[in-house]
């Protein structure tokens, strides 16, 4: 895959970025009544992100470029015209990794989150983004998405069996098979396996809804919002695994908790996969998704205590959530390297 003498390391998300990559929504049929509001939430997110990172934005055509440019007036955004289906950049774009002090773009195979949707255009996005970023493409023969992996920058990776080992992605693969590729592509030395995610999550349990590293030897997860929390059992399992896990440096983890949003449903009463874990981090700012619920303020305050050197804010993600994800799902960070500077 890469030269043997290169040191491959996946930086933690709080390490210096050159840019954050996003995509502009274009499919009104998919978003339905949430279309306009989802774009409004995306603009608010971009305003917050732009304080810390350069922004790289995919647009489908000149029409969506004009719309995005007008909506983001006053923000320094670099637009890239590409053919894509939807905006989930964490999953359809490459995962950027450092090889020595240069950038590489890791591309997984993509099959629409286990064959649930046809996303042929999305499957071709990663090579285009890699070219735009000037990064060589590293192909990994696994069906997986960026949202399924969480890294601490010190060789530890969090993931879930329900996603990475799902028959709809990597039929017949073992934990050892997955770990081997994570080592080659990202320099991973220890994988902490959670068993499963939320039943309402169409990604089959992406880790960025469940648990996130917030510092060296520290991890964040959620506790049930109350006795009627639909994810009570899963949240208990996650916390138990993390409290007994050891990272790549053989340390027990300091587990920080905050209450989950609890039950969040759409206009049809369908349970949504709402999570405060789906925040995103820039060089200066952390943006936490909020849902107009009592635990929003507690979530923002707890995450702020984990990132004392950054401004931590909560922004509404209710309409983006209607599309199936949140802020972390629609962003992908590009680490700063000697060859790529700070993007400004």
C-alpha cells in the first residue's frame, strides 16, 4: 500500500487542520420538507467552522455553486465541482492520514451503507477529493465508512462489530482482518471494539454517534436520558466496554459521560439516531449538535470541559438529522502537513 519506511499515523481530530471538507445539499426530493432548513443549518455550521479552518465545499453544478456562494457570502470557501449523491462527507470522502509529514487519502469501498441505498456517484467521490487535495490515494479493500472509525492520535481506534463486521459490508471478515487493514492504513496499534450501535441508526452503528476520544487517554460517551431512553441498554454496554478497555499505550481510559438526547422522532413518529457525540472539531472551535431538548445545555457544557482551549458552541441540527446524520457526518477534516500548510 505504501512504502515500508513511511510512518503512517492517523492524527486525532483535535490536532491541527488545514481544512474541513463539506458538500452542498442539492437533492430536494431526498430532503423533502427539511431541505431549506437543512441548508440553513449547514450555513450556520460553516460560519462557526470558518473561524478555525479553511473550508472546501463540493458543489454539483454551476447552479448549486451559485446558490452556495450566495448563502456563504463573506466566508472564505473553496468550491469544487463534483458529481455526488448526498452530503455525508465523513463517509463518501477519503479519510486523510499523515505519512511522515505528507498527506495521504485513504479510500474504503462504499456500497451505500451496506446496500441500503444506491449511491454510485458517492462511491466515486473519494478519488476526486484526493486529487483536489493533492494527496495520493490509498485503496483499502474493505466496505467501510469514515464515520465507523474514531482515533486518538496515539494508535488507538474505536469501532463497532455491528458495522465493520456486518455481513452487508465485509462478509466473512474477522476482527483480525479488519485490524490488519487499520494498522496498514492508519498506523493503528490497538482496536477497541464496541458491539453495536443504536437500532435507529441506518449506518449499522457508526462510532461517531456512540463514543469519541477527547484527549490523551480520555473518551466521551453518553448515559441514558431517563428510564424511557430507547438506547438505554446499548449505552450501558458502551460505557462498560470503555471502562474496562485499554488503549494503545496500555492505559485504562478516563471515561467522561453526558446524558443522551433521549427519544427524538421525525414528523412521522419514526425514531431518529440523535446523538451529542456527532460534534465536529476545528482548530479553534467545537460545534455540538442540539435538538431543542433539555439535555442540550448539559451536553455543550460537558464537551466544553473536555476542550478548554477551544470555543464550544451548540447549533441546531434538527433538520440535518432528518436526513440521517449530523455535523460530524457531513464534515471531514484534512490534517495540516508541511506540504499543505494551513489552507489560508
